[in-house]
């Protein structure tokens, strides 16, 4: 099993993306640059077997099963496979990227958990789909995302989300209501009996990472990648 979370360095995208923008929708970046960025990432992460299975992410809780064979990327926020030679990918720029694996069962997954994804339970749905494939002893890696100290939200929004997942309730470093989405995901995984590993610097506080809250609509995207080593 092999996992990785990218930063913004080592690619070819020009300013303001500088450099390894892995966005699905260019939003002003050069599509050729994004394609070259992905070529570099896959050549490094899975040389010789770079079959990418990604998602058209929509802040929902649908989970797709993929065999990595051609066609359009599924519209979903969780994706799972039990096939070797397939690289699962999740893209984020503040939301929580989650990579999951049961090495013994040979089942892997990836999930995209923004505010709505945490509310709708996309990560528990991904765990359930993995268990349908025979996974029992699952480990999850929570990747870089905006922290509770930075993710300020209106009080009503905080109450709405915390009513569903209390672990998300937080306060910014300047004393206003916020959401700790990573803590919410962590709590959901623990309730499902999943071993959790945090790989989670704050995207907003870390210049080496992309942040939509910091950079606006032209923020690039980092990626979480997982594969069954072939």
C-alpha cells in the first residue's frame, strides 16, 4: 500500500498557481500545465502503472466502485477499489482529504469531506463501501485541510454542523465560531472502528499548500493519492 499528499511544488503551472496545481477544472490555469503536473506526479508515485481513478467532486456522500477502466470520472465524493494498478485520487484546497486502506484485504478508498461532506457522512459511507468489498481492519490518513483555528463560519452554520457532528465545534484563534472539519472526520472514523493517522498541517496557514479560503477562486488544488502496490 502506498499513499501521498502533494504540496504546490515541483510542477509547471505559472503564477498564481506556482507550481503543482492538480485541479480538475483549470479556472484560469493552462490545461496543458495541469496535464503535465499530473504526468509528473503519477510518474513519481506509480511508475509504469499510472491508471488514475479520480472523482468529479460535488460535496455529496455518493461512493463509487472503480476498476480504473476508462470512461468519465464518476460524480461522487468517495471512491473505492480492490484492483491493483489503480491510483485513487482526491483533490482539495481546504476540505479534508481522506485516504483509507485495508492492506490485508487489498481494498483502498479515498474521500473528499468538506463541510457538507461531513454533515452527509461521506467518510462513513466510504468505509461502509470498503467493508462491502471485504475490508475489516481499515486505516485512514487524514490529509492537509483548514484547521478549526482558521475556518470561521457564521454561528448558525456552526450550530447546524455541530448538531450532526459535535466534534466539529471549534473557535478561531481570534475567538469567533468555527468548524474543525478534520476533528469531525476523525470522530466519524473512530466510531466506525477505523485506525486514524493524522497527516494534517493547516492549508490556510501553510504557504506550501493551496487554500481556497486564503487564495480565493483561483486557488490551485493539492491531491491525496493511494494505490495497492503492484
